[in-house]
């Protein structure tokens, strides 16, 4: 699962990437369009921490998502390469500049949001129009033609596809086009340090709300500083900024939720681990993420809800209290399920 950081040059994408990964990355003009910034990032999860404290495993593994710094737009429009890169990711995080840049140009984050939206609407419309022309000529798929005509009307009225109501069947029909305005999106408002504990400007907050988009406020250079401090010194620094936790943690969790992943948990003396699983995954397929043998030879899943395990303190106590469920192949894995798979190959 890959998340693309998008936004206009100088908005702070590479700095945000640095904050997410704790890496030192090149920022500024010289680095524009740097395509090398791709990294897997651990999803902070207090449940994994609690399970590790309980089992004292040899290894503790968090879920991971991949972030990619996508370079992004030019003043005269998104270039082809940037567009194609955007199509390949599962979700987008647009970084909006809310700090005056080095030349003193004032920020207009709402404008950046609207401008990138306009570019992506146009890119999608181009694909839709080409496809409609083809379908109108060969009449091979009247249902798709009807759907795309409806989408075309939406795009022309500046409605991103993610805001157009579509059934599951319809979404499947257009899944192959990788429309940009259909991708889930999160907004990251990159503010000056002095603004991190304040609410976002009203125009940006309203624009985000009108579009149903999540908005996270952070100061990328500050987050980068936090990420580079030794772990035991981080909380004090974070508190001194008037924050409860690094914005980075909130941001990663929001990005994780954006792509509709849930966490399946596994425990034992060897490893405690969170596994990212698409919402709605049946137990055998979830087992297959761990090892293909577990899917092939799936017999049953023994499931305890994380809350029950923590409340009662051990698997044995959960079993006694009837909180351990035995589930079959049709069971859909839920977020926070602690699972042991029984299998036979
Ligand atoms: N003052 C200030 N400068 C920032 C902030 N975020 C990024 N910068 C600087 O703005 C410039 C552009 O940032 P960069 O991350 O390279 O932007 P990108 O083009 O979107 O990747 C760099 O010189 C950064 O150090 C911020 O929140 N405040
Ligand atoms: Mg950059």
C-alpha cells in the first residue's frame, strides 16, 4: 500500500517525508522532482506496545505503509510524469504551504488545494472524454458509457470522482482507469512552528470540510527535529510545543485509515505483530498474508478481541471466560483481532 505526497514545489513535501522517515533528505529547489524518496514507515500502535509488554517477544513488528515523495506540480501545470506517478499510488496526501517561503511570498494554502484539484479534475476529464468517444462509436458497453457520461458531468461541474456517489459495481467498472480525483486524499497543512497548537485558518478548514477531506496540521521542520531526537527526549520536546504527541504519529495513522486497512494482531514468545489487512478480508486470506500454507491448509481461526485480552490479562483467562471465539473460513477479520490460525498441510 503506497501513499503519495503531492503538492506544489516548495510546499514542504520532502521535509514532510523527512519527518515521516526520520531520514535526512534533500529539501529546497535543488531537490525538486527527486524521485528517490520512497520509504516504508511504521504505523505507531499502542496496542502492539501493550502486547509486547505482555508477551516480551524476541521481536516486535508494526504495520507499515509506504510513503513516496512525488515531486509534484509545476506552476504551469502537472507534467505527464508526475501525473503517471500519482496514478500508481493508493492514496494522496497533499502538502499545503502555510508558511512564508524564503522569498517572503505569503502562503495561500486554499489556493494550492483548489489549483491541484483543478489539475487533477482536468486530467481525469481527459481520460473520460477519450473513453466516451470510443464507447459512443463502437457501442460495446452501454452501461459504462452511461456511467462515464454521469462522471463527465460531475467533473465538468468540478466535482472530484470521490465525491460522486457510486455503487460497488460502478466503482469496479471504472477501477482500471486509476482516476486521480477518485483516490482517497488527506490534506497536510504545513504551518510555522508558532501555529502548530492553533486551529487551521478558516478558509482552509472550510474548503477541506466542503470536500469531505481530512486535514492535519503540522510544522514539517519541527516534526523533522522531533524525529531526529533520541526517543526518550521526544515527549518533553513535544509537550513544550503544546502538543500531546508528534503530529507525525497522527498523520501516519490518518494515512493508514485513508486506505481502509485494519490491523490484525498476532502474539507469541517469538513475535508480536500488527498485520495490515484490507477491511472486509475473510480469515483464510488474512492467514495467507502470514504464510501461504496457513491459507491453503486453513482449518479455523481462534480469535480474541484486543480489548478482552488486555482486560483479562492472558489467553487462558479469555478462554475460561468464553472470550475466545472459534471462527471458520467465512469470518471477516476485524481491526484489533488477536488471532491464532489452525492449519493443516
Ligand atoms: N519556514 C519554513 N520553511 C519550511 C517549512 N517546510 C519546508 N520549509 C522549507 O521550504 C523549502 C522547500 O521545502 P521542501 O520540503 O523541499 O518542499 P518540496 O518542494 O515540496 O519538496 C525548504 O528549504 C524547506 O527547508 C516550514 O514549515 N517552515
Ligand atoms: Mg521536494
